C-alpha cells in the first residue's frame, strides 16, 4: 500500500531531530512559542534587476546547532568565528525563497518547507500573499535542489501548492533522486531523502509538470541555470541578467556565513558530496568577487541579498543597502 504523503514526511522531521536540525535551545523555544500562523516580520523585500523585479520571500527561520552540523572544521574554529560575529552556537537560520517578476510571468526560486519543520517555518505562502499573489498565479518554480527545505512547499498536504506551475529541476538532479538505480546505489543515510523528494516533487512528475533541463539552455529570456554540483549532484544556481545588471540565486552553497566566509572548506552534514560542495563554494565565491554581481542566497540572513567582497584570505558579505525606491510594476 502506498504511504500517504504525511506518513512519508513524518520521518523527515524525525531525521531532522536526530541531526539536531530541530534542537531548540531554551531561548529559541520562547521565540518559537511567539510565532504561530504568521511571521512577526514583514517577510518580503523588493528590488529591481534591470527589467526584472525580484522579491525575497521569507519562509521563516529555524535554529541550527552549528557545532553538531558543520564538518571538516578545525578544533575551536566554529565557536571562535560565531563569537566574533556575535552569534550563539545555535544560530537562527533563515529559509528564503525568491519571486522573479519576468515579462508578465511569476517565477519562484525554491519553495520553502510547508508544514514539515514546525511553526517557525512554512510561511512562504503568507509572504507571497503579503505582496499580493496567490500560489495559483505562479507560472514556474525553479528548484535549486531537491532537499525538503526547498521542495516541501510544493505540496500542501496532498494538494499541489502551485497547481498551474511547471517545476524546473536540472536533469542531473532528476536523474539522481528519481531513478531506481541511483536510489539502490545510495547510502542508507541518504535513503530517507529519496522519500522526501518523491513526496514533494513526485506528484508534479507524475502529471508531466516537471521540466528536467540541461545547462546549455536559457529557461526564460535572461534566465539561465548554472551547474553547481556537490551539495547535491544536480544542485543548480540560477542567473538573471537584464540591462547590465545580474543576480545569481545561490541555493545552498552556504549554510553558515559566519564560518564559511572565513573558511569555505567547512562543509555540512547535508552535503551529499562534501568535497565537491566545498570546491563549488570556493569557485562561486571567487567568481562573485571577480564579477561583482548581486547574490541571493536561501540560508543567509533574510533577505539574503547582497554582494561578496574579498578581505585578504577571507570573504565578507555586504548586505543590500535598504532601499524604498522600487518601481513596482
Ligand atoms: Zn537548504
């Protein structure tokens, strides 16, 4: 008998707890009780990239106990870097998605978590409503990778959250998560993630609403995918370019800015191939500094939009200067 989506997703939470993903420290428990159906913050931030309007949308935040999650670190390194950035060891981590308004189309980059991680997350559709849109209006969802904090929001219980959208996922990502051969060859630790991918992307696949793209094609005018494998085998950046301005959506290239900007070699337990993830991060950091484009990053402190600059041997995040000058289309 086929398991319901709910019963497939429940182990996701159990696994997350075992990874420390939901281990609330006492001060975050009080923060959690203060949050219920809506975010306490605005949950959106608009800006213009040439002819595109980009709106950062908050799905909420979740505490991440970084010393238990980060890997390939030196003794004392994590605590030292977190302290230097005035952060506790359990960091309230943002989960962001982005809406691109492109020539009459509404394109979402990643889909948040829905109800899979408790009340501090799952606010994406509220944030979308706050800027005046319903999920039914979304034309396309560009998924950076098929982890549940990026695909969970594709489903609302057993219903598609975005019934009129085509879901874009790179071909290597589709091949990895949705072929029996790949699943059979994966480690035991990775097997539950196949179930989450199936539960969240599977319903769209079944009805032919997933487009598995290659990297040599433009998905929409001015919107291109960039291969960024490591965190997952088909992990993908999306670049938008218009009138000399460019923004790259980074997905999960960085989970702990306070640590990984200083030491990009540091990886995280969620990386499928940690070595490749670190190599991709280093390449992405160097390219962002060299070319000076805008970056939008799913787990950087909301809105997760800014630039990267080099500071000697380390990197520095320059958050977007707050602006109210937006020409809303
Ligand atoms: Zn993520």
